[in-house]
């Protein structure tokens, strides 16, 4: 059998790493190790967002999951991976700092943030999307017209439809004490209903670069997701359509980028960027893509979901983005995201390659260029939100997860008062060199169990060395 060249290249790259790197050192904490690489790819940033009734591209019912990715030339049964062989890790690479705070919100689009080094052979990380409610304390924003479509509100003023963010955060904090996640994948729609700014005034531009974080960050983010196991853990973040304003492009989405330099946990240096996490013996690369073009429509497009609108009537210039350029900006940002992705996939030796972006997994996997990159290099998972429920499936041989039930907005699915449903929740990942397991965890119910509720669970497993080289993943 002829082995495809891309898998041979992957094998050679991993062998090289194993031969040259050793030990994560004495520290079990996360450190930065790799100098940031800012590709020339970079559009003139924009915004994107909506979420009225809902997005036609997001299914209303959750599905299943399975892939066909590649990569891992070594296996426990392979003598070349004996315990005496040095395990790939951060080694003695210089501890380069992250880039300085930019003057322009689009300046670092495409940046490779310095690598994280974690001294573990198996680890956890969490994933969540559509989580930021409209008030402090974990309150859920009511999506207009949702109850008429889905069914009545459940649970009264302290029920899941009213306080879903609070309940999902409770379950995350409970599990974090034992799981000790290393980071959180954040799929966007971080602050409902319209980002951290005022959708009816111009709140985008240079003044955001040095504006101190206001109460919204403390009330809706920092105080909600704090505690043992979560404190100090970075949120690897992208923008959702509501972060741009939902029905506008000018609602301080740039403040979320600049906040990266004012927080030790918020990480979003650009509209699209990447992060490598080096563990002892394996690595994960995560590619944050800007996919809001799906709701960035030409002038006159659906007013209930078009990001490229100006409710304030001022047509401000937001980092080169205005009503006339908005549609092209978001199309360009998606193309530039895929350029970044292709550049990294063609060069990486990472064991696991994950896309994190806002719009639902099936629509991302359905993009012809994504399909081609998966065929050439392998994509292990697409993590997304936007559709307001928890689900997973496979599209075009790429597994995907939708985790849009973070609790910031009314779910598309009526919750069960006991928490046995896929309406609200988050995802717990367990990763090692050979497998990536994910558990879709519920909001837990009004009378929670200390063990939580696992709604669905799957494991993606790298098979044997030969099967991996042939480009197959298995579900176990």
C-alpha cells in the first residue's frame, strides 16, 4: 500500500521532534515558549453578528459524531516509542513573551500566540459557546420570539431559562476542582445581546485601545467563572455575531481584542489566530477562525440577522469597516482565516488539530476549502457554537461539536427541570497522545448531582501507527 505523502511528512516531523526535545522541565504550570508568528495574512478587520429568531444554517435538533483525520506515527505497541525515548515537549526553548498590545485591533490577525507548555501526559480542557448573559450574576437573555417557537419558559424566575449561565457555570466550577482544565475553548457570543458596547452608538475605534475594562467584564465573566481549577486558566476566544452587535458592526468588538492585554485569562489577540499547547509526549494546535461572514450580508440583507447595518445612523469607520465595506471585510476575514489554517496545517507536527470558530460545525465542514485541507492534512475536530443547544456529529468526514448552550441566550431546546437534556451546558475534553474524549455536560438540573450529568460522550482515537498513517480515526 502506498502511504500518502502528507502522513510520511508527519511521521518524519514527529520523529525529529522526539529526537531533539526532552522533558517539560520541573514546572507543571503553563509557560510561554514560542515566539509569535504574525503571518502577512490580515484583512482590514470588521465585525459580524446577529441572532434573532435564528440562523437557518443551524439545525434545531442535535446530532451524532465521527471523523477521518490523521496523524500519529507512534503508538504504545511501536518499539520506537519506548519509555526511554525522549518525549516531545517544550524543552529548553526560549521563553518568549507575547506580542505587545497593538494600536490597531486588526494588527495581529493571524498571529500564532506563544505556545503553552503543560507537564502532563493526559489533560483536560473545557469548551463553551454563547455563554455571556445580559446581566450580572448569570442571567440569560431572552431571545425574542423563541418561546413561541420552542415552548414556554421553564422554571420561573430562578429556572434554567432565566439563569442558565449561572447553572452552566456552577457545573463547570464543580468539575474544574477535580479535572483541572488547562484552558477553555470559547466559541463566541460572549456578551448578549450586543457585545460590550452600545448597539445604538458608535463604540468602536481607537478609544477602545486604552479604555479600562468596565463592570460588564467583572459581572458577566470574571465573577461567574472563578474558583479552584478555573482561576488563571486562559479562555481561547473568538468573536460571535452578537459580539459585533448582532445587527450592527460597531459594538466595541475591538474592546474584546484589546482586553487580551488587560487580563491574565482572556485571550483573543485578533479576529483569527492560533495557539499551540505542548504536553509531555504530544501536542494540540487550535486554530481560531473568523466565520461571521455567514451573517455579514450586502446592504438590504435580512435586517433581523445582518451584521452589516448601522442602527445609530452614523456610518462610523471602525478600523476601516463601514456599511459599504462590511460585506467584503468579513468575506476577506474568512479567506484570511483559511490562509492561516492552511499555512499551519502544512507545517505542523501537532498530534491533534482543532478548529474553534463561532458558526455551526456542519456549515464550517461544508466549506470546500475546509474539506480540501482535511483531505490533505487532516482536521481532527471543529468546535463551534451559534446554534443554541449541545450536539455533535460528522460532516464530510470531519467531526464537529456545537456548544451553543452556554446559557447566555434562550436555548433552541426546551430544558428538562432535572437537567437531563441538551439545552444548556458545556464540554469537557480529555486528551492524550492517542485519544481525544469529549463529554457534553448538561446544566445539571435544579437539584444537581455532585457528579454532574453527561448528556453525550464520544472518543476519537488514533488507531495503530499504520492506520494513523493511512489517515484514519476511530470512534471507541
